[in-house]
C-alpha cells in the first residue's frame, strides 16, 4: 500500500489544442515510463478511434508516473467545450490541476470554464505557459491575462499565488517562471513543482472503504472497468466489494419512509387535504381515494427507484429504460385498453393501472438487479491501492 505522502493526483486542463495530451506524452517519457528505444505513437493517451481521427481528447483518461519516489497520477481531460462533463468528473479525482495556456493564444473560453470548475473545488493550480517557441508567442502578456482571469473568477489570494512554468511540450522542455527553456532542459522543473505545489491526498486508511467511481468502461482484455478514486480505506487486489447490501439498506429505509407517509395518507387524509385548502366534499372524496392509491403506490415506487439507481450505478442503463417502458406505458395502457373493451373504464381503474405499473416496475427492477454480476465485485489491481 502506497503512503498518501508518496502520491499526487493532478489533472491537466486547458482549452482545446493547447497541448495537454502532448505534455502528458512528454511527462511519460521524462519519467522513464517508456524505454529509450521504445517506439511510442504520438498522443498515446488518445486511444479512442474518434479521438485520433479528430485530433482532440474526448474522454478523460489517467496514467501514472513515478518521480523521485512519488507516484503521480495524471488525468488528461478534454479541452473541447462539448465534453465539459468529462472535465467535471475528472476534477473529483484529483487534488490539484495543471492549467495549460498557449503562449500565443492566451486564455480562451474553455480555459475560463475549466479554471472556474477547479476553483469551485478549491484545487490549487500550476500554470504552464506552453508553446513558448512559437514565433508569435507573447508569454508576458499571456501571463497578465491569466492573472486577470483568476481575478475575474474571484479567486482567493492562495489561488492567485500560483507556480508558473514555461514549456515546450512537444520537445519535453520546461523552466520555472517566464522565459525560453535551455537547449538541454527537460521537464524536471515541472515534475518537481508538482511534488511541491500539489498536496498529497487526504483520507483515513483505517476507515471503511469509500470509493468514488467517476467513469465506467470496458476492455476486450480486462472486462468491465470502474475508474475512480479511493477516498477512505484500502482497496487490495482480490478484495470483494459488495454493492447489494447497502442498496438493500437504502431500499428498506425508503420503504420505512413510504410506510410512514402512506399511513398518514390513509389515517388522516382529510387533515392533509385541508392543509392545501381543499374543503369541497366532492373534492375531499376524490382526494381520499387518490391518497389511498398513493399510499400503496409509494411503497413500490420507493423500492423501484432504489434498485433502478443500483442498476445505473453498475453501468446497466438499458434495463431501467426497458423496465420504465414496460411498467409505465405497456402495463397501464394495456390494462386500461382491456377494461375499456370489456366493460368500460371507471375512474378507479386508471389509478389501479398506475399502481399495477409501479408494482411491475418494482418487481422487474429487483429481479434484474439480482441477476447482475456486479452485486459483488472482485477488485483486480496490478498493485494494492489506497
């Protein structure tokens, strides 16, 4: 298990085409992740076919390097505004950000967006002015624009006092401050600054396991993948992580609340209706009938929502959709159509059809969840992780 002090979690954020993925490639090489003789394709983190075709990062991805005995987890994020959600999810996994800004273009709209999200999470930033080798580079002016951006976003003094790195990511060169890296420069200044400026993760290794999963993926070789961060506790290879126990507890708590509310609907419907200004006898009669149906329906809905959420949490998004179509459309409409053809519809028939639909949703959600292999996950890690 790695000591928290020997870890750094950092995300690279920037406007599109300002050089995030290129910088990650250079950092992987600088840290010795690839052998000197090993042929490495450019933008190694852009593994998605569409990413390579379009030349942009779409999905946030993580890589790890070791520098001076400290493991640095790097999260490469999209720079295009259309994939801002990926950036927000990535920021939940890190303790600081590297903000890249093109030395010629300066801060652009997505630069503002990603920085605003990072400041909202109180994450410290290292500012990297990249591409200082461009003929139209204006690093001093760009730095002033970056300071102005921090001020416009109401950043605190501790955030405005950021570390500054000038870099040529394509050549793997960097230096502290504003300037042009020497011919023999490497990325050591940036990597050292990460160790100094980005705090180590906090957490209690002795606490029960708490992990935040921000992305689900699949691999032809590894199977289903859950990508996220361990917040507390320890996760080791071959550990069994149970999902269904807490879900059952949540469902039981929900049922308890639904029973309490349902009892009020049945025992004191008149009081509840009068609270909302309903005094007409006809309205009160209809209201009592409706509350009686809702008292039963609420039980089914509560359980169904708990297990539907469990399905979605395991990556099964299709089953909840199909269950909703069957239970909320097919069953109620089918029952109403059958009753209409047989004897004609009564008002209470519609409410009965709705309750039956909710009951169907409850049964199908629980049944489908119990079929899932994700109810008990075997952790498969290359090394023990915290």
